[in-house]
């Protein structure tokens, strides 16, 4: 999988964590980022499903991968306090392109705070 990422997406600890989470979920969600997620994480994929717990999140991402990602482009990761946002696009090997925007809420303000809530917006373009 080809990965493109804006240079400033890794210049802070929390940005680097989210960058790695996005990449690992796109590549292979089996064990991706479980150490970053709180035990009671809620991941809301707007208009599709609401998932509770790290195991459920990873299982949902593993099942939702209809094809194999050919390219991932992370446009921006923005962090402030205990919140963050990322927008990125994934192009599948069959040419389908999906645009994402995720809003993250961490349990705490330090770099070791766990993800407690994620709200994902997805738009399939082709």
C-alpha cells in the first residue's frame, strides 16, 4: 500500500499516535492501536454503526474491509487539548475511493491519554 502523509502529521506525540493508528487500521486492523483505545471506547461511524470496546472496533474494521487498500493519503491531523481530528482518503485496489474525517476525544490531556470516543464520517466517491 502506498502511503502519503503531510509532513506536519507527525510533529507532535498525539499526531504521531493518530498517524500510526490510521495507517494500521488501513493496513491490517487485527491488532491496530488497541493500546491507544480506552476499555470503554465508543466509535460512532455516522449513519452506519456505533461500536463499543476495542475488540468490537477492531472486529468491525476487519469485517468492513471489502477490498485491499492500494493507497492511503493523510491530508491533515489537528490536535488541541484532549481532542483531535484527521481527514484522509483511501483508494482501494478496485479503484473505489473513500474520504474520511474522524473526530477523536481522549481521556485526558497528556500524550498517554487513551481514546474514549471517535466519530467517523465517510463518503464513498467512486
